[in-house]
C-alpha cells in the first residue's frame, strides 16, 4: 500500500517520541531510542515546509532569509522562494546557534535519507502505524495547505512544485474518516 499522509495526532505522537526517547524491543532485546534533536528538526521542517526529505537534509541557515525559504529543489531543479512562518525561522536559527552551525553549513551534516527512514521506522513500528515514511510528512503538509485554503488544489500544486494536478490529487486523497462520514450520512430508504 502507498505511503499515506500523517494525521495530526500521529505526527504529534511521532515528534513526542523523537524528543523524549523510549525503550523498545528488537530481536528479543531491549533497546533504547535516544531523544534526537536533529531528527526532530528534520521531520518538523519537512512537515512545516512540505519539502522532500533529501531537500530538507541539504538545508543551510542561509536558506532561511528575510522571512523566506529560498531553495532550489533537487528532484525538480525548481526554485522555492516563499515566505514561511517566523517560528520555523526561529527554530532553525536557535538550532544553528546551539550546534555551532555557520550560515553556509548544512544543518544536518552526516544525516542521510536512509538514516532518517530507519529511525522513523523504529518510531512508527513502536506506535503501530502503517504506511508511514518520510514522504508522509510532505503529504501531511499538502493536506494542511489544501484544507486551510478552501480546498485550492492549484495552490497546493504550486507550493509543492508539482507538474500536474493529478500528482497533487494523489497527495491529498480523501481520508477514510471522510469516506465513513459521507457514507454514514446517506440514507435512501423510502
């Protein structure tokens, strides 16, 4: 089954576990997942900016200037130059200062896409979540943009730099609870 968008409560549960850490079992051995600020920031940025994880991992503090995100996406070679929430900029700035990261240094040095996926899998397995990957954070962002902007699919397409509405439609597919609600409210008994 395809990767699905995260629900907000699932996102919060994942982020909470990443920031606090937890014990889990693997091959009949107890292991410790340590709190991980770098992973927290990477996934928070993905959920807050809608970028692919590879683009998130290539960000530098200089990508956040004058209240904007400025980046050329790796996959599409398209430019993103858009205003973003000031709290995101502050989060990045505080992290960079705390970690001694210079303006042109990569925020997530030595963190690979594979490592993020592997750590996320440990968390989602622990929570019992299925069909979740790093791309679920980008899809959650797409759904949030869609729902918070009068279901403007063209806007979502542009923000995500998709080449077609069809691609965007797959991102914001109707969720099961909406299907259940719509179905439950129809009664054609005469």
